[in-house]
């Protein structure tokens, strides 16, 4: 009983008596079912389900989901069947466990494996049916990555690669930044050990040189906000995670001085108006770096992320990124899609089974549209696993696109009709080609023609997103079939030509 109380106390949520009873039954049942089984580390096997449930409980303490996490390995590794689980715990919990079990069979060793694409399909179909399945799988993977040193080195590399290529990006797309960051760093250390060591050495050296400046800046900010009467909860610091820093260093050829956000100070306020008031006060006392103000409150990221980012010069001449958000915005940034379970309309939790994300709906339509496995894989790599950029319409609407997207991708993302009638574009007020690649925070205006544009196969080469490529292919197929029909008609007319020409 003591150990269960410790488990419950590790989850920051107050459960009702009947909810606690369900979780306790699942806890004790799983503990008994796994009795005598050991992990590679020598720990009782039950510890894995317990730790995975604690990880999940930090952001999503939904009772059926926690129970399913505790029980998720029971049908696979013990004599207890899924039917037994259904009888004892009900259909909802059994269905979640079955979904996780099915994902357990998905092995994405590498993209050359002949079952790779089909396994990806299975993973995303399971995710689209009930997002809680992938949340359980992510917490399961998190604990496995935290204890990965106990499995053979060659298997470590396989698991870490799969985590880096598949599961970390999914956590990012769900808006769960903490999970994404930790999964990336744990994998980075194993897949690229030399790069990990050099990045860590560089970061440690830079942090050491800036330690005093960071403390002073944090004190100054706190003092200024209080003096100016700004209502805020806290001022904290965060250091850029290693894998994220490594990716940025690649972009800037290893020059850390060009990376402004490797250290950020975060201000948590009570209201949106306090966020803007804090921004005004910060700019009053510190010189902002031109072009480094990002307002994700007015224009949230597609995964729901909201915050104001500004970069300023400190008194020592060093630059500091400052992030300003409300406590609810911070919860959303921490919990991602799971936050909607907490903050639905009228303060009532949304049904956990209805948790959804826009890109999951897109995946559902992909299952019907895409029949070519290679095309499906290529689209996934670009649309879902590549870094994202945020591009604006002239009215300020934001479009979320994969890095490397062109003007063509943007036009079709706004509206299909806009893509079909595009003759040119302005990027940040300047005339540019429709084939040009877009950068983060570009403002794009599409210039339309009254007649339908003449779409060539060059459009297909420049387009990166599944949506744009699909619409261009549809146009080309219809257009090509029209030309072929015209050729057939001309051939038929040939039979009526004078005999003189036919003889020649």
C-alpha cells in the first residue's frame, strides 16, 4: 500500500476516491502479473510500467490512460489475456492496451527495410484512432531510453535511431516540447557520440563564461518588473538542449555567437495583457536586437504554442532571449495536445478519447489517398519529420510548412484555387519566383491570374508538401488525358484526308 501511495504522490493531480480505486487495482494487478519477471537492469519488470505511468502522469493524469500504461505489457509478457483485461477493467482500458500492443510490433529499423513504410502506416493509423495510444507509447519509449544502457550496444543504436527519427518528432508535433527535447538528447548521445561530446563541451564552456551575466540579468529583470508594477509569477532560465543546439550549430557552421537563444529567460505572467506590458518594460530598459521579436500570442504556432520572444542586449553587451507567456500558455507548451484535456470550454475537461491534432486528421486522409509506399514515405519525411517554418499571409494568418517549402506549397496551403490561379508572388514586398524557397516568418502575397494558370512539371519538382504535390499531379493527369484525347481525335480525322496525301 505504501508503494502505491508513493506512486500516486508522484503524479501532480488530485484524484477522486473512485478514480484512485481504478488506478490502485491496475497497479496491484500488474505488479502481481509481472511477479518474478526481471528487466535487463535486474529490476522487477513491473517497475517499467510504473515509471512509464509516472512519466505520463506529469502531463496527462487521465485515469483510463494511466491504468492502461500500468498494464500495457501484461497481455504481451504474462499469461493474462486481453479478454481477461476487458472483463476486469472494461473495454476502454483494454482497447488502449491493445493499441499499444499493436504498436509494440511496429519495428522501424531503417527506411530500407521492406516493412518500414507499412509499419509507419500502422503507427499513424493507431495514432489517428486514439491519440492516447501514442501518448502511452511515448512514455514507454521515454523510460526505455532512460534505461537504455542495460541493453547491448548494437540494439541501443537501433532503438535510439528509431527514437530520433520517429518518436521525438511525433512528440514535437503533439506540442510536448519537454518529451521531444529529452528523447532527442538521449538518442543523440548514442547515435552521434562524438558530436554529442563536442556540443556538450562547447555549451559547458559558453555557460561557464556567461554564468555571472545570466544571474545578473535574471536579478535585473525581476527587479525591473517589480519596480514597474508588472504582475508576474516567476522569472526562470532555460538552456537550449544539446541536440537542438547541435542542429543550429550545423546551420551556422559551428559559430555559437550567431545563436541568440541558447540561453533564454522565461517570464510567466497571469494574463495576456501582462505579457505585452512586460514586453514594453523590457524594451524600455534594454535595447532590442532588430528583427528578433516574435509574437506567437497573436500568431500561435500550429501545434498551439503561444509566447512572445524578444532578444535584447544586456549590460555586458551579450544578447539574451526573453520568452514571455501566461501560466496557461506555459501549461500548453509543456503538455501540448494533452493540455486540451485540462482547459476545455467552461473549465470542464474534454473527453480524453476526443483529443485530436490537425495533422492527425491529415494523416487519416492520407491513408485513403496514397497507394504508392515510396510516395507515402517521402511525404512523411517532408511533411511530418522535417523542421517546420511559419509563413504569413498579408492579412497575418500563419501557415505551418516543412522547411524547404516553396511559394507553390504556400499557395496550395492557403487555398487550392489560389494555387491553380497563381502567376507570381511577392515575398516581404518584393517580386519573387514561385519556385523560390521560403524562410521562417516570410510574408507571402500570391499574385493571381483570372484564367487558370498553366501548370508544368516544374511545379511538381519545386513542391515539397504532400498536399501541393497531390493537387499538381491531379491537374497534370487531367491535362495530359485531355491532350491524349485531342491526339486521338486528330488521328481519326486523318482518315478523311485526300487519298493523295495518304499515298505520299
